[in-house]
C-alpha cells in the first residue's frame, strides 16, 4: 500500500508543480488565469491609488506617475495642474569686470534632459550685479512654457530677434528693440516649435 502511495505521488507531482490555476474559470489557459476583477492589496499603510506593472522578473510592482495623471473610475486621465515647479539659475559666471550693461547670448537655463531645471516652469534668476540684456535661451521645445523670475535689483531686457543668439534660441519680444523687466518681475514665454523662437507673452513688473 505504501508503495502505491509513492507511485501515485510520483505520477501526480509533475502535474501539481506545473498545474494551471484558474480563478473564476474551470479551464485556465495560463499558469494563473483570472476571470473577473482582480484586487491586489499591498502591505504599506498608505491608502493610495497606484498603477501596477510587472518588472523584468515578472514581479508585480507599483509604477510611479506624476500628479498630472490621475486614475478616475478605473481610467487613466490627464488632468490640468496649476502647480509649477520652481528652479533657479545663477548668472554669476557670466559677470565680467566693468560697470557696463552685459549682453548674454544663448543663455543656458539648464532645461535639458538630465539637467537641474528639467521639467521646471519657473526659473528664478540670481547672481547678476548690473542691468543685463538677454538675446536667447537654449533647449526650447515646442509648447514649452517658461516663467523668467528676476530679482528686484537691476533691469533685464529681452532683445527682439537678435542675431547674436542662434536662430533656434532667439526671442520674439513682439517689440523693437525689446522689452524689459524694470528692477524685478516675471516674464512669461512659450516656445514655438514652428518658428523656433521663444515668444514673449507677458511682462509683470
């Protein structure tokens, strides 16, 4: 009798090890086949809605997503946001000895991929000790929105379509020779990919 049990186990063991499990179905087509809703609860005390995916080892894991993406009624939706991430840029390295107004061409605000201000919308400008003239910004992408926030010490003039910056970096100030922030304020820009220009939308002094 004992030998019979051993023979039975040896016959059934491969089936048990490689059996397909069905939940909500009697005919599973995969190792785990679920018919119906699936709910996964983690051990974290946080009560949050999360996206779940499988990593390269097949382990289910939560996927991060930005606050501009929401899961509403089991649908992923893009929502508008009034939150603006703030970055900073010091112009100290551009300062040269002398008291004359300084012109800055192709100003790199570190907006590119992997740079410190990637994804930032408001850039606080510091580190300049005199009036400055800016002829262009680098790393513009179609539809990119930018607020240039200046400290209230010196004037910042945005020069209109200056050929001292590369064509794709130039500012269309919609005025000639340019528009200025008078001792601080905010300038609003959007990048037009078709014309490859930074369009100055507004100035708030």
